[in-house]
């Protein structure tokens, strides 16, 4: 059984829980260690007792650097009772630093996987700060044997052109974990609202975009009750002046807290007609390149995504003739879309998603086993395929890479 030490930046992140479940479902034994930013009981995994390396805070980069430095100095004490892993997976750049220290603790020859699912804005700066961080990433990445990332645009726009890394790359998209392959649930066939009831747009997951919140507020007020906004997930409170107070004062917007992923997804998405797949956080950079969880979640559950032209999400949807793509993000554009929305138009959009079935949007138990098998090749010391030959591997792709 492959032993994985999974080092994470935020133990309360639901995406961490999902990855642990993937590793376990693939047959691996997982030790989870990382920093805690907040409490979130919904992210616990049965049988996993995380090792806490310290506490960090959103938006406080200097504090995080200090916490990482302290954890590196104390890594022997923190991991003293942990058996030698076969592979270390480091989620984000700060954990890559911890992984390098950890592999030294275990004898210096434990292979490292660098998992990078967001490109932080500081890495993209052209000043001294950006150059120093990229140099640190390059230096720390020399000991890694594999890069895991979630969007082709991250590879095209950063890792191949800006980053100093030269690693074999696994494109592992943010598909919905579905372990019920013996009885896979079909994509639900959503229906328009009954006469007199509003359309409902769901914005679920990591809520970190103040611009989206303001835009959805203005739009829902302009529609005067004909459209409602439903928020679920974890707000990044550091990105908002007063998230709770703002939503509380909105007449057509509501927030209903966190949820379990993937267990609660079907219920959440069945309650809305559209999914907000737009993100202006780090606009023009990370938010333009990512393929968010909610893209796969909404399509998996038959909810129609709304995207913004010029982004990787829009390119993904346009290649498949799915969803609705706004030419620009404004109240007027959203109002135009919904004032012209007919039941037939919506029904056709739902049917296009439904016709593809659940496979493109899900990560199955077989995929989990393939992922663990791939990590096992590192532990066995076998060379991986170079990134130039591995833009979109069969694992989790389920279809050929799409062209721009």
C-alpha cells in the first residue's frame, strides 16, 4: 500500500478533504499534515487525525512565511511519529518548502509531488518580489518529480512561459468525486421555474470575489425579484469589508453556509437553475486561467453555468457548446440575458449538458486508482513522462485536449 504524506496549506479547505478521499479510494494510506486557518468540521475524514503544523491567516503573506519557517525548524518533532512515506505531496508553494525539509528528515530520498492549483498574484509580479518568489519556486521544485495542476491555461500561461520549473506534469482537473460507479446517478434534467417564481443563480464554493458579490447584488436588485442569488460555501472574509452584513441587507440574495463535498452537491445544485462560474479574484491572471470546481459540479448535476468571455472557463464551455457566456461582466449584460431567457432556451441548454452524461464531470474510483498508481511510479523510482509530452494525460481527461 502506497504511503502518502500530504502537506497542505489549509486543513479546513474542502478541496483537501476531497483529495484525501481520492488518495484513500485509490488504495493509498494517507498522513495529513498542514496549517490551520479556520475550523471546519465538514472537512474531517474518518480515520484521519491531521498533524497541525501551525496557524496562518488569509491575506497575511508575511505571517505565513514566518509560520512556514517555524514549521520547517520543528519538522522533526512534528513528524517524529510518522512512518517514512513513499511519496510526499505538497499543496501550494509554501508547502513545497515544508516538503523539502520533510524529505531531509526522512533521509533525503522521498520523492516530492508539487500540487499547484492556483497561481498566486505575487508569483506573477515583474518586480523583485516576483523574481524572488519564482526563484524560490524553481529552487524548491528541483527536488520534485511531478507537478500536478488543474487547468491547461496554468501550463500554457505560467509553467511553460514564466515559471523556472521543468517538471513532468499531470493535468488533474477539478471533477466531482463520484465513488458510486456501480450505480452512477444520471445527470438531473433541470426544469425552468414555475410561473411567478424566480430564476435562481447559485454561487457555491470558495467565495472570495468582492466584484462578483457587488455585481450580483446590483443585478438582482435590477431584476426586482425575478432572479435570486443563492450563496453556499466558505467566504474569504479578508476579501470583503463585511460579507455577512452585506448579504443580510440584500433583498434577493441569501447565504446558507458551508457544505460537504461531494455529499451535498446534488441537493445544492438541484435548488438552482444556473451556476455562477465567474471569478474576478486576481483578475486577468489566475481567475482567467482556472477551471473552477463549480464548473464541473454544475454540469455534473445539470445546472447551467454562466461564464465570462476571454477566460479558460468560457473557452472550455464554448468548445462544447455549453452554458451561457457573457461578452462582458455588467448588470446590463446579465439583465439582457435574463429578460430574454425563455423556457425553451433554458431547456435546450440543460439538454446539451444532459446529452454528455456524468462521465466528463466525474472522477471515479478507477480514476483514483490510476492516480495512486501514477504516484507509485515515483516511489518506485521510475522516470515520469516529460511535461512537453503530457499536457492532458488519459487520467481524468476522458477526452482529447481541446483547441483554442
